[in-house]
DNA sequence: ACCGCCGGGTGCC
DNA sequence: ACCGCCGGGTGCC
C-alpha cells in the first residue's frame, strides 16, 4: 500500500468516506486540470509498448482494451521517477517498470507530452501486464519527445492514425466551422434522442395537491422521469454485472463496488415547456423516500414503509394527498432536507425574484413553504437556519463569491452554502456553469448534496466541452474526471469517430430528458404551434448597383483565384472572408462597406495599414453573426481585441495570457507570437461614422424590397408585427431612415445594448398597448437564446447566414409558445450574387455535416471548405 | 573455475 | 513469473 500512502502524503486530506480512492482520483484529476488549458490541441506523436509491474500489491482491476491513467509519484522513496498506473475509477493497478518510468518522468515533468495508457490484452498473470502508451503533445515538442524516447533505446511506433493540429490560421477557421457543424449535429442528436423513449418508458405522475397549477401531460412525464432518476437505484444501461464485478461497456472497465448512481440529471426541455413548474412539482412531490415534502401531520415520517430502504420500495407509488401542511417537527432531525436552487438572476429585490414568484404562483397559498432568498448583504449566513428552510434560492454570483472568499472548505470561515448538506441542488439556467475555469463553476462542483439537477434549454451552447461541466456536476462516473471525458468522448467525437458519438449519446441519454416544441407525446405534438412557412424573395439589383457589384466581385475573384492556384486559401482565410463579407454587404447596401475599406490582397507594409486591415477584420468577425466566442473564457467576446494573427479575444483574457507567458506568449488559437503592444481594438469613431452614414442616405434594391413588403403588409393588416433581421448592425441603422419616413413605429435590438435596455425593448415590443411598435430591427445574433418575441409573426431575413441553424434559432424567437398566428418568413436574396450561392450551400449543409462526421482526415474537410469558397465565387 | 552451466530462490516502484 | 535476475554450487563426457 506504499503507493497509496505517498499519494496521500501529497495531498491535503479532503474529508470523504473513502480517502484512498478519493485522494487517488484527485491526484489524477489534478493532472487533468493542468492540461485542460489546451485540451484538444494535442497531436499524436506515436505509441510504444511497455509493462506495468507490481500488480499483486494493488486491488485495481483492468480489462482488455481498458484505458488507464499514468500518475507521477515524485515522492516515491524507491524511485523518484516512479509512475503509478491507475484504472478508470482511480484504483491503483501497479507501476510502470523502472527504466520506462525514467523516460516517462522526464517527458511528463517537462510537460513535453501527455501520456495515455491502454491495456491491450486481458491480464494473464498476477505480476505484470502490457500497456500501450501513447504520447500527445504540441507539434513543437515532437522532436524533443522522439529524441528522449530513442535515446533511451525505446521504439516509438508512429502509426497511420489521423492526427490533427490547429497549427495554422486556415485550419483553425475551417475546423471551427466543422465544430459548429458538429454542434448542429449534436443538437439534432439531442433533439432526436428521446423521441421514441418517452411513451413506453416514462409514465406520468401527478404532482401533489400542494402544486396548484395543473401539469400538462408532458410535464407529468417529466415529473415521473425526475422521480425515477432520484429514487431508482438501478444503474444506467452501460453498466453490466460480469463475474461479480460491475462492468462499464463504455470504458471497458470494472469495479468491485457498486458504482454511485447519479441522483438527478439534466432537464433540457425547450424553453417554454415548463421546466420550472415541473421542478417545483418535484420539490413538493418527491421528498425523502419518494414521499411528498408537504404531507399532513397525521402521516408521520417515522411510520410504516417510510423506514424501508429505498430500493425495496416500489418506485412509483400513489400517495393520498391531503391538505398539505408543513410541520417543522417532522423535519427536525433530518440531516438533509433543504433544496438549494441556484439561478442566474442577480436581482436582489425580494419581491421581484422570478423563481420566488413562480413558487408563489404554482404552490397553493395555504401551503407554508419556507423559502429563503439567500442574497443581499443582510442575508442570514447561519447554517442551522439555512438547513431549516425547505427551499433556499441563491445566485451563481453569491455562491461563487462566498466560495472564493472562504476557499470553500477552510474550517471556521467556510462558505455557509458549502457547509450545509443539501437534499437537492437545482441549477437553473444550468448552461451558465459551462466554463469549468469559472469560479462559479468550481463553487457549484463543491456543493454537498444528494441529488443534483440541471435545468437548461441549451445543453450544448458552443461545443462539446460545454457538456463536460454538466456531467462533472452530476458526478456521472467516471466522466466527471476530465481525462476520461477527453479520452472516451471529447477527442473521439471531435475527430469524427462514430463510436465516440454513440458513446456520447448513450451517456447523455441516461441523464437527460429533452423535448422540443416539435416532440410528440402519444402521437400528438407536445404543444401545438401555428404553421411556419419560408419564402425566398429574389431581389434584382439596379443597373448601377450591378456594375459596382461586378467590379468588387471581379477584384475578389482575382485575389481568391490566386489563393486557389497557390493552394493558400486557408492560409489567407481572413482575407477571403473579408472579400466575401464585402460582397454580402454590397448585396444589402453599398454604403455598408464603410469608408475604412482597404484593398485586400495587398500585403500591408506599414503598421498603420496593418492596423486598419485588422480593424476591418475585427469588425467583420464581430459583425457577421458567426457566433464569435473568446477561446480563453469561452464566453461571447467582451471588449474585443484582435491579434496580429487575426484572432479575436476579450482584452482582459488575452492580456492575462500574455502576462503569464511573458515573452513566450503565443496565440491560443494559432500559436503565433503575440505581444500586448500588438493588440488592436476598435477606434472610438463608430458614432461619427454612423452619422455620416445617415447624412448622405441613399436607398438600395434590398431596402426597397423590404419597404414595399412592409407597406403592403401594413395596408393589409396593421396588427401584424415583424422582425427585420440582419447580420450587419449598420444595415439596421440604414433601415431606420425609410422606416421613420414611412411613419413606422419600431424598436431596435442589437448586441451593443445593455441587458437592461434589451429587456425594456423586448417588453415594449411584446406589449399590446396601443401605439406599441410594429417592427423590431434585430441583429441576427443579439439577445442569445430564449428571448421571446412571439408578438411578431412575420420575419424578414435581410441577408443569408453561413449557418442555417442560426437563422432557425432566430425565427424560433417568434415561432414559439404563445404564438397565435401562422409565421411567415421572407428571405431576401439578391439574384446573381454570392447570396444565391450561399443559399445553395446552405442546402448542402447537412451533407457536409455528414462528411465532417465520416472523415477522420482534416485535410478532406479543408478541401470541402475550399470547394465551398470556389462555389461561392463561381471559380 | 578470474569461466560457463545448472537449478533454486526470488520478485514493483 | 511457463519469465529474468541473482548468487551459490559445481565442474569432461
């Protein structure tokens, strides 16, 4: 047990009932976090066969094909190069043989590569076994690693396995596109996952009478499912009992002890299907042992079947629901009785808290539910008090603030929320914790609770990595440890491995309930929505516009065909993008290009010119609706800056990177050198330009097309409201002039507005008060998901988006619950322009997504991307 | 016999 | 470990 002992000695003991396993998995987790900074950027250098020794001293079991993790043990007294081998569950299996350990220690300690192990055969004896080690790292470290390995007379096998790197800009942009396609596909996978499952496997369950709002059938199903998730002790289907052990079919690993089942899950129903109501029903209906929280005093908790162990009780039982009363005596002595409900709102005014309101709204007035709003400087931090509440509502901010101050676990000054043993923690708008580096995410992971729920309408917002945090919060073993998630799910899926995707689906399926507006229950739609129809309106350019357009197009074609001939399309992707965006802007309005337009394709000689080019690109990147996220914080870019290598980040994020890496600072996306002095941001001239735009206003064919539609619509039915959507906020500004001229009352919603202002605008637009606006000018990506614009039933999409899913999402803002009219969508497309080609490409998009999945070779994907550009430019 | 060979004892790092 | 390694016993075939 020496190895275990030393692992323990390394760590501050973090109290759990199984310190050995816990510490071991912490040690493993620790190494995982180190490498998290660049989780997918590794290239496979190669692999080699080695042996694991000392099996007889440890209890960890490993099956054929199982992955193992390698953990350095620098404190081992027999060999400071020691490398411990542990299985998926963190149980030690053995050690790497001495000579090989010396090699690994060198590589691992110098961070030259990440080393992963797989056991190729079943274990043949009790003393040693084979292990295949693979080395993953940055391209620039490949030579050093290979040298280390060969100089110690080991042979590195470099197989034909597809490797992928994000080494150059072109590849990066292309693969971020592929990832967005993957995301679309994953979203579809999410949406389809539960289509066939609901009716036969999930029953319905009535809420207790304390819930005064009647549940719809799909909400009763969700309640039933949630109760099963909390009460049922059966393991998910990817566990099998084999030879007295628990065998995980995803990781091919076995454990002796029954794995801890997730008590809870992800309720990922679409916005508006009633997640909050269902959760309130759960809170009241499924307290301890499947009993309601609010029961009449006459039915004592101590009585009868309540004492039976949970697994011996029928899982779906009907209770008699009398007038609910809360008796504190009933609850006294129970250790975990309180729900912690965490939500996004920072509004501290007691009476306007939305979650408090929905509790009040859905719970009978005669039910005395102790609900405490835990925020504001005067909040009661007493843990006994908190424990005595039925429900505590708090915010992510409060949680993480307390956690960071106290360090979460330090005795004496511990965060009250981290001290209480909760019965259940519910994360409202759970996608907020998708960034594992954020304090609030770390704080959430450390909460002590029996049951865990995540409510979110958008389980995957940007990419797969978002999901890990949710899995980690649920403690879905073993994927709550990053290494296993990365190896079993993340890397295979991002490399287009079908098995990886299947595994992901299996995993998601066992903890998630997701229905969309279009899901069906018992052959009937979950909710019935009015029809929606799309029509494409072709716009002819005027003679003069056509001439100008052709000029710009010819110029762009010349540049791009040169890149195509040179094979440097992807390398000059920023330029290519700029040309395409200019043409698309032209299709909307000639003045969209702005005065800062520079000649693309001409190499910038002076810093001033480079700067101007970068600003143009920055504007393009942020203005195209391409859903730009900062690769450092994974959130939408705030205070945008662009690097010389043309990548956009939040200024504080990239500044932090540069500060910590100093002279060696490299762009997190392309690994190009970056310096703080070379970060370029927007000049403060936007206002000026805007007014310039309006002073010499002129119309365009597309403006005319829109205006005639709007005028016709108003003359036919002046109660119909419209969304006018563009990716170019400057175009929205241009549109304001004719709208005013024709006397349309309108509001505008774009990404530059504060949350408060957005809420105002939305309220104004949704209001049916006389004189409220008929039109909303909407920038394609403004507002994010979930905003409700159901007052509108007409949508005018002024310019096509790269990603059709973004358009759908936008339309969904009015085609949703609460929509009374049929929704008509008009897409304006300029005839004989890039826009037409974009629409064609949109149609092929699904095929391309399939291709992205089918291929392992990133080269192929890039080729299809180049083809796409050629198609756009008709080359 | 300062070797080779045999066979028993032994075994992670 | 049905190995390798170590060290003692042994010694033509």
